[in-house]
C-alpha cells in the first residue's frame, strides 16, 4: 500500500513545464504528477486515475490585508466576463451550456479556488478555457464591481428620489453570514487566535468594512494575486496529462512571465508566552433559552499545516478527545449540564497556516462560563494521567480505515479540495495522499510507545501557552444596532456622494442587467453530445417488496439501508418521527447503555444513521405519499451480521427510561437549529410554501421542514414531566411502527446476496406475537405531549406566512404551486420551465438587480416553487416570481429554440450527475422511480418543444388561487396583514 516515487509517464512533450516528481498512491488507485511551468513558475498537480469524471481547479494565494472582502468580491467579479469571453456572467451562462458535475468558486482564509468537473472531454476543455480566461484575463468592469461588491442605490429604482441604501451580492451574503451567531463566533475565534498575521482580517468581508473597498483597490488586488506565478493548477481523471500541459501553455501561460509573489506568503503565527481571553457580542439564538445564550470556546494553536505526520497524529488525538459518545469531552463537558451543545467550532482545524484545536459549549448561562473553562482543564489533566480507553482507540482506527475505502460521487474534487489548503503553503502532497502509510505508522508508534497519545495531549494541549478562551455574549439589541449602523453608514455615504452620479450609475447598471445577454463566443455542448440512454443499475428483488439486492464494486464494503414505511400515522405521530430519528441511534437500549452501544457501533461500522423521508409515489397522483424512516450503515462484509443485530436491538429495545440522555440529545439538536435555518433558509421556506399543496409536501414539512424545527424546539424546552410524556408517546410510536411488514431493506455490495440470511434474522425479530397485540399497536393512543400546529391541510387557498428571525439581516422567500407526479406528461416540461426561468429571468431580477445571493425555480413531485437566498428584499422578490411567469407567457422571445436547448442541457446535467457505486439503485429503493421511468422522462425531455413548455408553465403557474407564499427573515413592516400572518420563528 506504500506510496512510492516512480518514473514519470509524461514523456518528452512537456510544453514548457519541468517535471518535478511522480508517485503512485495504491490506496486510491492513482498516480500523482507534479510539474512547474518554467517561464511563470505556475505549479501543476495532476492526479491520474481511471475516472471519467475529470476535474480541474485553479488555486491562488489571496492573503487578505483588511476586512473589506477583496478576495471574496474578486472571486465573484472575475466570473462576470473576460477578454476572450466578453459577455455578462459567463460563469452562470455556462451552467446551462455545459454538463459540469461541479462548478463553483470558493474563498478560503488565505486562498481562492475555482474548481470544476465534468464527464465529457469536450466540455472539460470548454470549461477549462472559460475559467482560465476568467481568472487571468477578467474584465473587472466598474459595473461588475457595483453589482457583486457594493454600491449606493435608491431603495426603489423606479423612484430615484427614494432613500439611498447599500446593495451588492457579497454585501448581502455577508450580512447573512454575520446574522448567524455560530458563523460570527467562528470568525471571531480565528481572528483572535491568529491576531498577528492576515487571519486577523475577515477574508469574506465584514459588512461594515466592505464599503471601504474601491474599484481601483480591487484591480490592484487582482494584479498582485491573480498571476500564474502565484497559482497552482490541479487536474484529475483519465484525460491525458500531455494534453493538459499543451492546453495550459498555449491557451494561457505562454503570455506571462514570472513575478515575485513572496509578499503573498503566509508566515507562521508568533507563539504566545501565556494564554489570552476575550469576549465578543452577537445576535440572540432564537432556539436557545433566553438565560442560556453564551457560547465559549477554548482554542489551542498547533504547528505548521505542512507537518503532515504531526498533524495526522494531532487530528487523531483531537478525534479521540471529542468525537463519540464516550470521548472525554463528550462525557465530561457536553454531558455536564453546563451547556446544551458543543461550540460551533470544535475539533481539529487545518484551514490556516497553523493547525489548531477548539472545544467549548454553546447554551451556557453567564455564571457557568468559569465552570466550563475549569472543566476543560480537568478533562485534559485526567486524560494525561489516565490516557484513552483502548476500545476508543481501536474504534477510531477502524473508522479511519473505513474512510479510506468509502468513495463519494466526486472523488477527484474531494481529493483536490483536501490538498488545496496545505498545498497553498508548500506541503508535501505525496505524503498527504499516503493516508494508509500514515495510519500504519501511527499503529506502530502506539505499539512502541504506550503513553504516546498522553504525551501529545500534555505537550500540545495542557502545556500549550498559545491558548485562547473566547466567549460570545448575545444581546437582544445586537440585530437592531447592526441595522441602525447600516442605515447610518448609508446616510453618511450618501451625504458625501454625488447623488446625481449615484442615481446615474444605478440606471446604467440596471440597463446593463436588463439588456438581453448575447452569449457570444461562449462554448456550448449540443444535445447530440449527450447520451440518449439513461444508465441502468443492476438491482434484483430477492424477496419482492422486502429485500432489494444491488451488486456493485464497493471496495469490500456493504451498505445496509432499511425503509420503515409509516404512511398511515396520525399527524401527531408523524411529528414525532424527526425526534425518533434523532434519538434512536444514540439513546441506548434496555440491554446496552448508550456509551457501550456507541462503542459497539464504531467497532463494526462507519456509524449508524436514521433519517425521516417523505416521497410522492411516482406512478400515482401527486397527492399520494410514502413516508417513514430510513436506517443506514456501512461496514466490512464480515461485520454485517453484527450490524444487523445492533440495529435490531436499537429498534426493539430503546431505553425510554433514560430521561436525562433523551433531554440532552434534544437540547444539543435545538442548539444547532439556527445555523441550519440561516444556511438553508431557502429550502425551509420552499418546503413550507409547498406544505399545503400536496400530501407528500405536507408530510415532508412535518418531517424535515420548518414544522420539524419547531417540534424539536418544543421538545427540547420541556420540563421533566414533559419529557416523561414525550418518552411515553415515543414508546407508543415504536410499538406501532416496528413491525415486520413495515420494513423494506436494501443491500449494496460486491456479493449482497450473502447477507440475505442475516436480513431474514433481522426481520424475524419484529414478528408480532399475536393478532391482539397487532390490533393494539394499530390503534394510536391520544398524544400526551403537544408538539404544536403546522400545515395540516392540503391546497386550501392562498395563505401567506412570514416567520420572523430577529437576528437575520436578510430574507429567504418562496412561492409554490401544485405540480404533478414525475411520470405525468407535464412534469418534464415543468422541469425545463424551471431551469429556463432560473437562468434567464430570476438570476437577473433577483440576484443581479435585487442583490440576493441566490435564486431559482424547481419542479418537484407535488410542488413547483420559486425561492431566493439571503435576499435583502421580500415583497419585491415575490413580485419578481409573478413577473417571471408573465414574462414567459407574454413574450414571444422569452423562450427560443436556443433557450430551450440550454434548459435541456441544464436539466440533463442534474439527471446525469455521477452516481458512486454505493448509491446505485438507491433512487429506485427510496422513491420507486424505475430505470424505465427515468428513460421515459429522458425521452420526453429530448422531444419537448417550446410551445409545450409554455403551455405547461401557464397551466401550473396560473393557479393563483392555490399558491402559497412564505418569507423567513427579518422584521417586515411592508406586509399587508389582511393577507399575511406573521410570527416569530420560535
């Protein structure tokens, strides 16, 4: 398994590159090739592997010098047009002109990276050309800066004399980031732990500082940082390296020389001689009790991210300290009762030049902060004295080994992004890829030095003077102060600005945004480049509707999934399912306490998961629904019998008497809800908007939507008597749910049929003893614990809802309409309408003009919905949703044949995403969508014309009496409360 240096396979044709070294990595079945471009110093890293999903990434060291967000705004702006492709927004246009399986741009604390992948070789070089030109030859016009960064603009563009405000895509994105107390705190920890160098600045941009950045400063930042001498280019996959070298040299690098980029290097942080402490203010967390709002983190700075072996060992120790239910910080700190969940930054971090470790709590009372700090010290001292339990060490070694075998859908980009941070500082990439060698080295070290792990804890944690204790103390007026500061800043800037010029630029920008965009020279695949046939996965019912076998090459792993079908539950019992899914794998059983159960699970598997699901049946009316829970685990094939035994015990004997454990798990989950809401608010808004339109959407909102967040909050806030009532309701639900006939199981692996006997033994444990017991279980008792209301009916008319989150400075808006099932003839046309409206209308109106970070439309079985993400507007965005439908129906040029082909490319890109072996056949298992159904959908998509798409959109989006609108976000005084209901999110 050892990584070893080998002779390069590149050959003589290096096209201006000098070969540095080659190394084989047997664990991942790839070869690493490292080269340097002689004229520019550009570094090339190629990962050769037999994988048709080829990838590339362009990385630049973008060391921030202030908190204006220059790296972040530049990341956005370079994608707005380039010398070779001087069209507006080529990045977003390529989303509908390619078959990219991943296409994005990302800003990190000290680098920016532009990653992309595709399964089509022509598409690969099309995208490579667009990205290279965008990075090294962008237009960076002032209009692009105003749109993506920040600008002064009248609140209402139709009324030029209306008050002046600050707008901009990045500006609004970062307002959303800093309205999340968890993200705010994570930024504060980084800035305070690393105060001497560039990390003291906010690389994404602090909203109050972003307006300090000028267009000229952005151009200067590009000149200093976006040069091949400051770049690393990654490539991955089965395409030949020689062609990559030729393409890079001829298409991009040949026009550059070499410049001195030493000023962008990031130094190691000077070490402190003694620990430091601090506190920061922030917004309230609406899902935490008012008297338990404090967050505390204890942070320890380590060494250079380039020290691969040391960091592998420190990462291992970090995981031992805080991962798993029996780890020292879980049992000693998290379960102390002082807080409700781990701090948002916890565990090992390697996103800066120095690595670090963080541990702490959120949900603390002010008076508990000192006790939490002392508890951290006590746990570290005890760990140095007594060490780690051997079973925990063995479990973690097993988890690392399983992780080396498990492959995701985009393996190449996963590896590139894992290498990018250390590569930015010159780490040895062959050593980083040698994970199996590092694991074996650690095993040997542990065998030779029994107290090795304790010595690491003593040296890097307990005796480390570079330690920060930082606490976040939210206040009720924080959000109001931010809003007031924003208005004051806008007023002050307006007072010092040439308002005539501001209004003139606003109109110029609007004119540019609303002009029909000509894609010009941008490359595009043709529909003829796409396969007509959808892939077909090998699946077989070993027992009809009971056991599905999916033979796949899975590196010796078996993937177990079990659907527990519970579509006939009462509404209150359905509301219990998110709580049951959270508790079951972690609660413990009547026979095995939760700590021992967690150890047993980790010794034989990659972990157990339980998630709610709701899906519209594909071959029936969209009003039909299948819902319940999905249990899953992956393991080495010999461990499957033990995995099934553990799952059977968990389902049949949950320990509902463990009230303290139940309460702690619910409070931990509630503490993280605000981050889920601020990060995925558009999905929650869309789900809520759809909840009254179909049965599947209604149940989905109960199980995974806004209703589920409220249920978790209510349960977490219960008094002791409430937990007793909740436990009894959950026990009743288990008696109703866990019956043999409710299960449907899937096994995916190299020889899944060998597990059939174990599956039968698993199911036998749920046989009902007699008919009387069966009848009793089928009668749901009256609920003892009230989980509150929700979207209880289906399409009953236009009901508009606003949910206020006091800390949010932005909104998430959604509107939904009824939509047919996936096999309905109209459904493929609605998929194309959604893709077309997203790219040709909503992106322009809501993102470019409105300043939201994102927007889109989507057709799903049960609901067609519009949504916006981190949006400064609300009602104006809903008006844009309505206007998009009118635009499509009312203008002949709103959907041309060329537009339709791009919409088809966009839809096929989603349908043709690579599916890793572990997930092949999973769509059929979970949704019932067969290979034949997928092929029929594909055929229909190929054949649809513009008139059919227009007609389907008109029929669906014309159902105004059945639509539902939702806004999640800040306080809104524009709402007509004769139409809208408004309530706090909590």
